[in-house]
C-alpha cells in the first residue's frame, strides 16, 4: 500500500473512531502514529517524531492567546457582563415583535467580542436569555434556535480562538484576520435578526414581546455595559494601532475583564480558582486536539497526500470556483459530526495547499484571509446544522421542556441565512476584504 492510499484509508478510520466516541484529539493522535508506523516500519522514528511535534507545536508563542481569551470569557461570565449586555439590548428593542430574541442575538454578538468561543457564548447567553424568552411568551423552538445561532457569533466576531488556530496553520497575521472578520460578523448578526423578524410575522403566536421601558431605565441599562465597550476598544484598538500584539492584547483583555468582575462583586478567591480551573480544563482539551492534529498532519505530509492532491487539482483544469464550493460544502457536512476546532486542524493542512494553487484574482495574503473567513463561516454553519450541531445540544440541554425536534425545525431559517450570507461573500470577496483594504 502506497503512502497516499494509506492516508486516504486513514480518513474513514478516523471518522469511525470519532463515531464510536473516542475523543477527537486521541483519534487523530492514534491515526497519525499508526500511519507513521506503517510508513517507517519501525517505532523508533515515531517516538522521535512525537517528541519533535510536541515541542514545535507548544513552543509556538501565538498559542498563548488561547488560554488568555478563554480566561477573558470566564471573567466576563463571573462579572455578569453577559446579563448586562442582554438587559441593555432588551431595554431598547425588547418591546418590539421578536425584540427579545433580537436582543439575545445582539447580546451574543457583544459577548462574542470578549469571549472567542462559540460553545461558551451559547452556554453563557443561554443561562441569561432562556428564562427571559420564556417569560416573554416565546415558544421553546424559536428560543433555543435563536440562542444556538447567536452562539456561533462567538467564533466569528473577534477575538476568535478558531481564527487564531487558522492563522498559525497558514502563517497569516492574526490581527488582519480579526479585522477581516468584522463585516461578516455584523452581517451574521443582522441576518439572524432578519430571520427573527420574518418568523415573527409568519408565526406570531410563537413570538412574544416585553412592555416598553421608560427612557431613564433604558439609559441606566446601557450604562452597565461600559466595561464591555471599554475592554473591546482597548484590546481591538490596541492591536490594530500597533500598540501591542494580539497576545499582549489578550492579556490586557483578561486583566481588564477580571478587574470588571472584581468590581462587580462576581470575582473573589473562590470564583477565581474556579475560573482558572475552567480555563485550564478547556485549554487542555484544545491543546490535546492541537497535538493530535499535529501528529496526524505530520503523517499526511509523510504520505505526500496534500502535495499530490494539490498538483492533481492544478493539472486537472477544474474551475477554481467549483473546487472552492466543493470544499465549503464538505465543511458543512463535516460540521454535522465534528467540532469547529477539530475540522480546522484536520482539514486546513490538506485543503489550503490545494486552493493556493488556484487563481481567484487575489493576492496570496488576501486570498488566505478571505478563504479563512469563508471556512470559519461554514464551520459556524455546521455548529447549528441538524442532526449533530453542537450548539443545538448545548442550548437544548438547558431547555429540558423543549423537544430537540422543535429546535431542529426552528433553526433551519437561521441555517438558510448563513448559506445565503456565505454565497454573497463567495461571490463578492471585496465585502470581506473591504475593511482590511482600508
């Protein structure tokens, strides 16, 4: 069996291990070690490779951004910033038809700007918004679907853990990727709000509203979100102005969020230890996936599969746009079975060499950034695509009285919104690159 055939067979084996619920990081690690053992024919080079891959992977300075962004999210939840964001949005638009659900989407976007994780955004905002949606008279399906879709904004609106990983894999500038994600992130939030507005008119019996709040109370609720705005401006503004690097920005953001949580009374010695432990556990899980992907991708490089596939596609004469669409569709399908980080780590080393040999009329840097945002968007779609969208299960576990089938039906308009937005961004790369080119 040739190396390419071995690599091709490793994919179904990997999916089988994931299907029988072997952790994804461990699955990739086993497939990578097993494939390398077959190629080398000895275990000695494998242990040398494992040592080198582990050191080269975790000595990357940029990876320190991940625990800092995760800690930032932990502090934000302790400080009640998620609740403040939701209450402020609800104060201004909650009285409109579908307004409470729109407020939840807006709060998810705001919380995503200081969190960087889709699942964390969905889980945190679910705890805050689900009771309010129920109290306002919203049906269970539209409530859970709204929060599952809104949670995906956590990995699209900067800072984003997944974008950091993509930048490391493709050797791109993290700050430029964050900048390019702004417009697609805003379009996503507006698209979800449009879906809610249409849903409210098609099924008014499933959507409620809150009584209007006096103007004084609206401004009082808005004033409570100043820490979020201050932290976001300090971190993002500092990065884009060149005042500090993304890693330094993450450290400043974590410190500022922790300070806000302490001033709000949510951070003390006990909760600090809990936040650090939660960050450590999440970081350990992510780094295990990163290590497994590193070993597996080293095996793929040994097999020459990415290089041979890239040469084959370049020589085939396929339309570049057809190849791009096929890759994006494959991401949506994989999203039904895998989490976003695993998909990025597993596929980018294979797909990126393929698409870089194709001509899309962009500079190499612009293409890499545009492709990264497109991948991030379709990965986000996978998080809410039935039957195994992870955000759906996170939110549905908090709403025990809502059958998962109701969530499936209600989330499909949000999926349609994502697909329409993806088609627009594929057809018009300038939308994604507009702010970056400025």
